[in-house]
C-alpha cells in the first residue's frame, strides 16, 4: 500500500531512513551520519502536512515501511511548479516493482497539485538508479562535478528531470 506519511509515522520513517543510509553509499547521508531525533522527524512531517506541494509517500506492507518517495515543492511563484524528489527502497524490496508504484503514485499526485517538473540528483556511478529514473521518464540535464565527497573521494552527480505535461 502507498500512502501519505503523517506525524504518527515519525518513528517508523526515521527507522526507514536510517536503514536506507546503512545499506548504501548512494545517499546524501551515510550510515550514522544523520543525527535525527524522533521529535525532529515529527516536526518535518507536520511541516510537510501543511505544505500544498510537498509530501512523503510511504510504501507499506504488513505494517512495515519499506520505501518512500519524498517531494519538496518550490516555495516561490516562479518555481512553485517544481518538485525536488528524494527516494529510497530497502534492498530486500529492490526489483519488486515497489519503486515503480511509488513513482507512478507521485506522478498522479504531482499533476493534481500543479507540479509539472520533477527534479532529482543521482551519483553518476549509481547505474541501477539511473536506468530506473530513465525508465520512469527522467532525463539527464547536466553534471554537478565533485558535488559530494563519499569516503574521502569526490563524486559527481547527474541532475535529472521529468516534465509531466
């Protein structure tokens, strides 16, 4: 089941993010780097519940949160149609179609709230994610050179976007 997160999901969402960051070096934060209290997550979820063009969708099976897609909408009149995407699915659910379902849900919601452009970044060596994003209609728009440092090594990221209309 895919549903919007609410403040009661704070502990489970925090656990999901910690698990995702422990499983891979492809995310902005690595294992143990994010210092996030449940109260801080509650504040984030409350803020997103009030935002018209920002949301966290959770993928849940048997009351376990297994993946998410988060959209942070633009806050100014000139970029209010843009949503920045952050996503992750636990390793044990990779290849099951969960991410595809999350993104299809996202696309429908985005159009309903007036978002017509979705953006994300992905490390250039994360080939599996790049292939997935391209299958979902995202296109590479540029390279952010040395935008991250992972384990002491500079890493480039692709900037990718999908135009919904």
